[in-house]
C-alpha cells in the first residue's frame, strides 16, 4: 500500500514498458512526495519481441518492470495487436482506466504520447474522473515538411488535445518550439527533458575502461587509430549511407594505415546497401558493421570511441547522444537531431552540420580526427553538460507541473 503521507498520487500511462523510462519510474516512485503507478497497454517489450525496424528478435538486458507498481490494462476483444507483439494507431485498445483512476484516488494522469486513439481516450477518461492530465511526447517539426492539409489536421487535433491537457512535460527546445507553433500556451510547459540513467551509463563506461585493449583486440582494431562510432538502426531516417559516403570523402588521400576506423553498431533493412557502399568505396578495412548491440555492450563501445556520429534525417530527440556523452565523448550530429539543439554546443563538445551535406560532414570527420587531444577535451565538456541533464531534473520538472496543476501540499 502507498504511504499515506505522500503528497501526490500519479498514474502513468504508456503503450508498453520502455527501457529508457524504467529507471526514471523507479526514481519517481521512490520519491517521498509521489506515489506512482504505471499502466501499460501491453507488456510485449518486457519479453522477447520482434522489432520491425531491426527485423530481429529483441530482449532487453536491463529490467523494465522492477521497482514500481504497474498493471497491464485489459483490452477490448478484437482490438489486440496480433500476438500482442506491438502496437499501432488503434491497437491495443485498453479499457478500465477511468475506474482505476477513481478507485486509486489519483491526482494526475501522465500520458506518454498523443498520436494513438487510446491516448485521447485516456485523456478523456482522466477528465471525466476529475484527474489532471500531464502530456509528454516527442513531437517536433525537425526534418519534416508536411502538406498544408496535414499541418491543418495536426493543428485541429492539438486544439482538442489542449482542452484536455493541464500541463505539457516537454522534452527539449525543439519540442517546445513545435508546441508553440501548434498554438499551445508556453505557460503550460514544464521541462522534463529526454534523459537516460546517467549514473548507469557512467558506471558502465568507467568499468569498460580497463577492458579497452581487450575489446580492441576482439574487434581487430589497430592500437593507435582513432575510433568513430555510429550506433543506430540501419534504416533510411538514420541516414547511415550519408555517413559512409562522407567517411569516404574524408579519407580521400589518407593512407589506409592512418585512417580512423568507423564502427557501425546496429542493424536494419539498409544493411545490404551499406555493405555495397563500403565495398564500392573500398572502405572494408576502415568501416566495421557490428550488428545489433546490447546496452551493456554499447556502453563499452562508447568508452572505446573517440567521437560519436549521428547523421539522422529525422530524430525527434536521439537518446543515444545522452548515452555517449555520459562516456565523455564529443558528438557530431546533423541539424535534424533534436538532442543536438540542447546538448551539443558547437566547437565545445561537438559539431552540428546541415543534414544531407555530406561534404560538410566529411569536413567535420576530417577535422575531428586530426587532433585527438582536442577531442578528449571536448569529451570532458560532454560529461559536464550531461551531468546537468538527467533524471534529477526530470523529477523536479514533474513536481513543478504537479504543484501548478494539482496544487502545492
């Protein structure tokens, strides 16, 4: 049973357990002021499941359901996703939330996401139960140029949503900018920036430091060559082919034995094209495709690399940027990566280049690897910046939203 002296009772509703959110939910639940209960439409992600973009079976190597109260909501007959293995706009369509909000005497419902019909249904259920609604979502206009009709439809949708929502838990600058463009009053914004478990990634990176030589040998990497890292799915919106092309340009005229090594961790439907591009550009000695990597393994790769690159065409945030900054590494990102707007300071802890400009990216890659001492100094700045962007700030933002909407207690 929850402690009776806790100030706020908060319900959290999301499609499924998410590996980045689990440690934040544990932290919130452990706070002396907040009793938290999470409601999921499905728990498929806590089991083996097939990620359609990776095209392979996934099982997370971190606990997703420990340390906080949770429940999988019942689903209307016929509105469960096949094999309960994923979700779409309608499915799974959960029911019973309103009764649970009332029975649990919740003060607020935090809804993660707005684009599914069940999200809207949950907001309306909370309203009818007299419960405040807090909305957190990734929406931004980065990398997207929707038609006038689509813009009009989204504007109309947010006119409805805004009547239901008491506060927006914003993830960053571009998220806030887009919400303002949709007509939302900025006085309803409370920053709960997209973050990762900084302590977890810092500890794993530190532990990996003593095994760098072993990992280099395991991957067949020369001891003295800089390491660039890409860690993302090999799919169109992540633009891995841009990176391969830019790397090829950057290495023009550089002897093979002096080139940096580019590690590409991830998998996806573009892998055959990426392999073909590497072969065509004769970069097989300098680019290694590592496939899907667990979070434990990624932490070791973050520690190993000298610089991280994310060339995405559309990235509402990009939590991988947070992760690698916890390992104290500089970041090169396209201007369509949401995280870059808040976490990458030009020339301080990394570089931002115009998406699609492979010549500009090539120049950044060239410049970054000519001075490894400078790279190390930029990595120190990455660690300093990310230390101020974590779960502690998330908790403070949530409490501010609760005080403003439910009232100070």
